[in-house]
């Protein structure tokens, strides 16, 4: 697998505060990475820099294209971002118009727009919402609509910026299932940026950042062995990681297990 | 201080095409000097309930007794400013309401409008800061430049400065990392234990709630569908799920073992107690 996102020697100051100082990051194509860090660790700034919402002169390669000041539109087509408050990105009065908005800007033919909307809304199971007003939907439905209006553009990278931690638990399960499907079937690279450590049990890799620096980076099974490092910056590790480690110590299971069903079946074979 | 809802109903945009009934015949009695929690899916009416306690909105039917005051449609509230002094309401993301240049001005702003003397304002600001675990060195600082956890503390202090008997928190953990959450739990417990406040917390964060709530009300279908101490409420895993509410991970695990393996391990607060149970039952 090649690297779909490469950031080299990123330095960024905000007023006199240094947010990033020689920051380096690579994300492999087709992976699901959770970027976790305490409040104020630089997570949201990172998204803005990747999207070109904040200018920076650093070396950033996205899907084999070097980001410059001229190709920012092209770069943004490759990346879809879902933010914490989807309302702030909605522009249309129906879900269908919302999904069509970006496609119309790309001057696609009407038939193609309709076909894409049909395809994506079917895939996400939201055809029943197409005529509804996006502002009047539930939190989880809003995020699905935000996702739908991104997926019509067929991004190769999907960034979730604190996008799921405020959604009701039932709806969150549904969104995570949709994201898993997208990740597996379409190979979309997912980068989930969050302060909620429990979200790190989904996906493959975990990157822990604090004060603009990468503290830990790797496969979640390995990263969560470093419980002390998390504690030092005021974070816990996910419940399942903590339980796994203790059960491994008592020889009740042999490896880190993030799925509760799987763990119960390992203990009581 | 008594807070009691009697057959309270609330309809938004009554008699219009956007009419929506949020609460119906709701009965609820807040436990004094305890940490009360109200949980429910989004849109279940949690925020409506707490805004009523402060008389920001008035029930469309029924009434709420707060101390000696009735909040109801048919009669005017006699002393609404006293009610609002007694009931402090801290909204979701309270720090977004900052508009002063120093912490001192931010916390003191409310008192100033009520013609308090300068000395008393100073004393109250200092006390409020102390309650949230900050000292006077924060007074001249710009609230916008504080860390997220500190911002939230200052926002809470600007309510505590009124010395309310009841403190209501709307989704207080939203946007906080685990460190700041643990600080908030300590703060809320201290407000109850040391300062004898009645606490009402509205939240969807069940892990947070499990660590601090004394008494829980579960809101669904426009009314309270389940209430009790946290042990009683969280042992009803299936009922909670039916109403779209999850349970803390430590309880989810025991429940799964009971359902799939038929082993009853009991209710555990801490992961270490859970491990002991697993060890005992797995051998």
C-alpha cells in the first residue's frame, strides 16, 4: 500500500503560539486511522491545513498530488470532511438539493446528478429522507446527509472531524456500520479525528498527538499497550483495551481484543 | 429546595402548523442535595425540562413548584429574579457566551447588573473561582485565551457567583477530553458535598453519568419512563436500549455475559471488580 497522505516538516504558528514544529505524518491508502489528542492538541488545525483552509508552506502530498496554492480545488475533491456541526455546511432546503449542490458546481449533466444521488442515497439507506429539510433531521441523520453530499464526489479520503461523538448511541452504531461498509467495499481511506478515546476501537491505526507532536503511532493493538503514555497527558485508553490488558495478565485471553462479543467467546469457549 | 413537576405538558408552536408536543403529563420530583441526572435521546425534551425550572419557558399545561413559587401558564410568577438567583443554569458550551476581556469582568457581569457593591462583587468572584478550583491569578486573564477545561470552569463560576441553591448543567461534557471530564466530576461532587447544592445534569454521556449521578430519570415518549438510583436504572439494560440509550461499558459487558453465557456476575462500578468477577466465573 502506498501513502495517500504525506505531511513533511509542517511548522505552524498561531499568533505567537507554536502549534506544529517540524511535524511529520503519513497515512497509508485504504487504512482507517484514528487521530486522538486532548483538547487543544492541534487536531482541528491539522484538518484545516490539509484542506487548505489555513495556508501553510509545508510539503503536503495528497493522493500522489503535491499540494500547491493553485491546485487547492483539485485537492479538495479528493478529500471529504464531515464536521462536528453538519448544520454549518448545509445550504439547501431538501436533502436532494443538498446532495446536488456540489455536483451542480462541477457543471455535471442533470441526468448524471440524478443518477449519482440515487446511487449514494441507496447505498446509505437514506432514500426516504431525500425530500426532507436537512436542518430538521436528527443529529445522526444530519451526519448521514453530510456524508451523502460528500460521497457523490467520490473522495478517496474521508476525514471525520469530531463528527460522531455527539450523536445518540443508536444512531452512532448505524453511522459506524455505514463507514465500515464504505471502508471495506470501496476502499475509502478514513481519518477520524477525535478526543473521544472510545472511537479508536474502530479502525486499524491510532496516532496520539499532543502539543503538535506525534507521541504514539501505529497499530491500535500496539499503541494501547502504552497506557501510561496516555495517562500522562490526561487520557484513558478505551475500555476494551484496558480490559484486554488485564485479562491478558491473568491469562484469560491471549491478545488485545476490541470486540466485546469476540472477547466473551474467547473467555468462555 | 423543592422542585416538583405536576402533570407538565409542553407543546412547541402551539396551534400552528409546526406544532410539536414534547412533554405530556410529566411528573418528576428532583432530589434535594443530590446529583440528579436526566437522560434521553436527542429531542426527548431534556433541555425543555431544565429551561422550565428556570422559567425560561412556561409549561403549556400543568405546573412546576420550585421552592414556594409556581411556574404555570395561568398565573404570573411573583419573584422571577429570585427564582433565577436560586436556580443557576449552565448551557451547553457555556464558554461560547464569553464577551468580556477579563475573567473578573466575565464572572462579575451578572452581579453588576443587580447593583451589588464593588467589595461584595470582588468577594463573590473570588469565592466562585475558588469553588471551581481556580485562584485569583486568573482574574486579569483574557477568558478567550484559556484552555477548554479552564474556559468551562470560568463559565461555571459565572453562574456560581449568584450563589444558587440549584445548579443545572446541560450536556457539560460535550467537547471535553477525559482529563477535563474527570475534573468536572470532582467539581460537581464537591458542589454537592461541600456546598450542599442540588445538582441537575442533562446528558447523553452514560459513562460520565455512571461515575457521578445519585439519581437518574430516563426520558422517552414525552414522559419519565424509568427512574431510580443508578444501580436500579442501569440494571434495566434492555429497557434503556428500547428507548435509544446505551449503558456504561462495564455494565454492557456483564449484561452480555448474562445473555450469552447465562452467568450472572452482578453490578460493578469499576473495571477491576469486573476483572475479579470474570476470573472467578471463567475458571
